[in-house]
């Protein structure tokens, strides 16, 4: 038909073509616009210029691509580097040991000597060096001079391919057992395709262990005088804290009143502070006893002590309280009051255990535990907004504040949705073929229901239910229980405000989310979703990858067994 004029009777029309509109330039997918290819014409028919008929091997215009893209960069010929230059000063170091028998000795039978086997890559030579051990009684240093060491009597020599961790190497009649190697050796051997064994622990030398046990460390303890300056510099800021209670229930309206006893290690002074609570009915005196040295018995004074004196001095006091007197469960008397010590802090317990070699007892329950007040009842739903809005309006009466959202969960699960395919549990025949998509938002636990468009269905496609948290049927509307991903599985019936839906399919992302969070889903739900994905053919790549991994594991086990 090519070459005919466009006259009546000379043009022919294809009767199968019914669409003559220009296709749109953009497509909408996953919420984003992307341009369509430009090789589609009217009625979604491919353009003639994109066909093979218009393809020409010879370009009508002589065109040099280098004018636009530039000439191809010519790389210089790689320089030849000799083997001895490439591996100059590069060595493989293996840590090994060998046992040397000791004869005619009642104290030892053998010695374990640790050595380093050094392999020089430049000329494939080997040397064995023994690190020096102080007072070992043996000649140490270079045990085998650097040279190519024969492996067998057939003229073979040891090569770096023969070395590995956990093997025995025989050199000139001495068997060395390799236990480890350095980082460079591991990287080099693994780069050459050699799979190294696990590192082993270097065995100790029994003779050196026995000798070290017999050596007694030099120790000397010097008795120090009570130096106030030294005590200040050493114990300044270090305070022992004891929790005590004054049992005053014998008097009228008496009670158990809590106190804190501070013992200052810098100068052996004691301070007693009263613990006040809100609305306890007591005068808020900060201190019961100021910082001072506390005598054991403040009434124990000499007979000739003048009664007109209000305070006693250090000369009249026979003994003072020391840290050893403050033990959990003990009762002490402070200015005529009886105090029971029922607990201490962690620093005090550590000080008693490490310095005084005294283990403080466990804490004692001295106060009666009052039952916690009952939780206030949840107010009924007002009918406006969600139940959370009604509860928040009762908690904040003056200024309404919206309910707090879980910001961490929102940030982690932003734009993450679990999509399910569902059908309506129809009663009327016209609802039989209606299909819907459930989109569960992981950020705010809401569900969006959209109806899948179907031609000539008689129903308007689009949003069936906007993003809403759907309560389960039969729950208390004042404190409802909402649907979660655990309730959404293949065959599950979801009641959405008295309308029943049946889950018939799910997205592949739903199954991956279940695998990543197995603690959130019971095993039967995961098996239900896995069976559906296998029947739908969505796990072909995962099954193939798993089969490859299992084959690799079996091959590695067979190689290790060999």
C-alpha cells in the first residue's frame, strides 16, 4: 500500500482499530508520576519510526561519536614487576610449638617450646624463630636457618599452599604443630582460596608454670600512723550513708520516723538528717544532729564533770562510734534516741566488703506497704471523636490536649503498609463480585479500605473507608480492642462496622514482615501466609535461594569431612 495517493478508493482502514485518542504522557504508580515511553502513538499503536523497517545500518550522515563523547581513553600498558620485587619483605608468619623430651629428670618429662614459622614469599624460603623467654635455660633464637626446606625425599619442598592452622609440619626431624597465624597471613591465604581452620590455644609449658608457682611475690606492709592530712586527701568526699528509723511508737501519737545517717570518712564525724515527706505533719527541720563526732554513750561522763557545762569535750568521751558499729539490723543510740538501721547504699556496701571485710545484711522492711489506690474508672465514650479523645478530655479539664502519639513507632514505620485483598461476605447478589484492598498502616494502626475498580460493576471505585482504627465486634466501646496484623490472615473474617469481609490474598511484603517479626505472630498465622504465598508463586526466588544455601552448606560439610 506504500506509494498510493490519499484519494477515495485508494486508502484502506483497519477495522480492528477502534481507538484513535492520543495516549497520555504520564503514568501513575505507587503514588508517583513517571513518563511513558515516546514510541507509542495514537490508540497505543507503536510508531513506524520505531520499527525495524526504518533501521539502517549505514548512517546517511557521517557521524563520529568521538565528537560528542570524546575519544576513548587509552590505558598505558601495565608495567612488568618481577616476582622478587612484588613480594619483597612480605612474609607469612605462623605461630606453632613443638615438644622436646627431657630425660633423666624427676621434675619434668617434656618442654613445650613456642616458635614462629616465617615463610618468605619472594624466594619460598622458611626460617623458624623461637622468642626469648627469660631464664628458660635453653638456647633460643633462630632454630632453623633460612632456606628451602625439603618436604619429602623425592625433591619436593614446603610451599605456602601446604600450610594451614591445626596441622603438623615436619622440618629436619622436628614436628611443629601450627596453632595460629597473623592477620596478614590470614588475608593472603584467604585471598588465594585457602580456607583456614579455627585458631587453637597455645598449650602452656608445665615446667614454666611450676616454676612461676614456686616464686613468691615480694610484699611488705607498713603500718601507717593516723595522718589527718592523708585521710583528708584520700577520703575527702567519701561518705557512708545509712538509712535508719526512729521507733517512737511507745509514746503517745508516736510513729516510725525515717532518718539518714551520714558518716564522713575524712574526719570520722556523723550527721543525722530527717527525711520529710509532703504533708507528713512534722516541722521541716533540716538536721537532727549536726556534723560532729558521735560518742557511744553521751551520759558516760566523769564524776567530777561540772554539771553547768552544756557540751562535753574529747577529753571526757571514752569512745566514739566507728563504721563497724553501723550494721544493717543493729540498733544504735543517738542522744538518747533508738535508731534501727534497715538499709545502706551501694557505695557503703562496697566499702564494708572491700575495706572492712564485712558483708552488710539485706535490707529490712520496716514500713507497712499501703495498698495502692484503685485505678480510676474509664469514662464512657461521649460519641464525639475516638474513645482516646474522650479519655484525654477527662484527664485535661482546663485546656483540651490531643492524645499523645507514639512518635518512635511513627518514625520507624512511616510509609509502611500491609496490604490484603478481601471480598465482601455478600448477602445481596450484586455484592458478589466486589473486591477490596485493606491497607494496614504500621505507623498509626489504622486501616484504609479501597474498592478495586471493575468495569460495569455498578459501584463507584475508590475509597470505601478512610484511614480508621477498626474495633473488633463485641468489645467495650469505651475501651475498644482494635484489629491488629495478627487478626488479618488468609480466610479471616473482618467485621467493619457490621459489614463482614473475608481476607482472600495478601502482599508479599506482609510475609516478609512476619518473617522479620516472628515474636508478634503465632506460628499458625505464619504458616497460613506461607502456604498462600507458595500457592500464588511469590516465593520461587526465596525457595531457589534457600536451596542454593542448603547445597553450599552440604558441600562445605563434605569438604570438612574429607
